[in-house]
C-alpha cells in the first residue's frame, strides 16, 4: 500500500532515477489504457459527445484553446509540486493526456531545463545564435527535447551502450505511438468527429505553438547581446496572459522561486522588462556552459 501511495504522489523524475525500466511500464500503461478505451468505445457503439456536425461548436473554440493552454500551465505547476501533494500527480497525469505528451516526459524534461537553464549543450530548449527566431527555435526544440530525453537515460544508466541504444529506439516507438496515434484516436472516438476536428485538433496545435512561444519569449530572444536568461514580461499580450494563466510570463520570478503557483505574486519580484530590454540584470545559477565562459 505504501508503495502504491508513493507511486501516485511522487514525481516521474524520481521514479525514472530509481529504475531504468521506468518508461517501459509508464508508456506501456498508457498504451494499454488508450487501447482498452478505444476497444470499449468501438465495441459499445459509443457515438461520441458530438454525433452530428454543428458549426455552432465553433463558439466553444476559445474555451477549448484556453483549456489546452491551461493544461500546459497546470502541468508546469504539477512539475514543481505546486498543487496539494495528494492530487499533484493526478492533475499532472490528467492534463498530460489532454495535451497528448503525457506528464512524465513533460516533467522529466522540464526538471532538466531548470537544472541547466540556458546551457546550450544541456538545456532541452535553449536559445542559441542562429536559432533565436521563433520558427527556428520551434524546430530545434522539437528535435532537442527527444535528444535530451535519451541523453538523460544514457547519463543515468551507463552511457550509449548497444543495449541502451536499442532500449531507447523501442522506447521512442512506444512513446510516439501512444502519444500521437492511440491517444488522439481515443479522443476522436470519445468526442466524436465534429468536436475533434473543429475543437480538439486546432486547439491542440494552438496550445503547442503557445507553449513554444512561452518558452521562447520568456528567455528574452530579442536580446542584442545574447543574454537569454529568464525574464519577467507583463506588457500588452503578456499582461493578459498573466491574468489568464496564473502569471506564467513572470518567468524570471519562477526560476528564482519555483514553489510559487503564481510567480507574479513573489514578494521581492525581479524587474519587469519590455521585449529586447537588456538593462535588467537578472541573477541566475551558473551552469556548466556559463562556468566555461567565465
């Protein structure tokens, strides 16, 4: 019983460090869960929440977009144990199913981001020269996140051995099949074609583009000096975003105190800057790359 409680309340990164087979049972569980849900809905004749096409569904599109972005924000908070311990993992897992990535990969890669923030070699999504524009940053992030997931495994469990390389190839197939084939199919059957096509799919894309933009903008990509450390944004669009999504653009504050559900409420807040402003000197931890440059 204690082991079950520990599994349901501890973060995936903690479990990943305890066993090299973490991803097998984690991805395997969601593979089986999604496949079972698909089979039950097909066998039971479930017609979906929206059985007929009705363009009035588009009136719910802003709500669907808000829900997608809010789920990413809540995963972020769950990653830092900012919900009550009894429900923190549960909220992270539910939101992970909504945004399709699932909680474990999100949480594990985000822990690495905080450990090696702005380290061009070890941060999963740093801003680097030649890739500081949004679209280049997006492409590089998609590639880099998977590479860093594998790198974390190699660092923890014996390097790039033939066995580990083989394990990662199997893990990648299982993970991507679950996230981008089985889970979307389950959502399609559950929601019905109209709601899935008109609401879920476009909201999922907008949520993804917003997540990348959030990571990009809060590391000051406009800096002419290449100082891409976390910053606080609270003007115009960013002010509205802070109001809607628990102060997410107070990212400089967040990197200083990750335990805050809303970093905009930090007592001794760091300065707020405008995009491209390099006059605010933000403290940050020295990572491996920064120590080399010093």
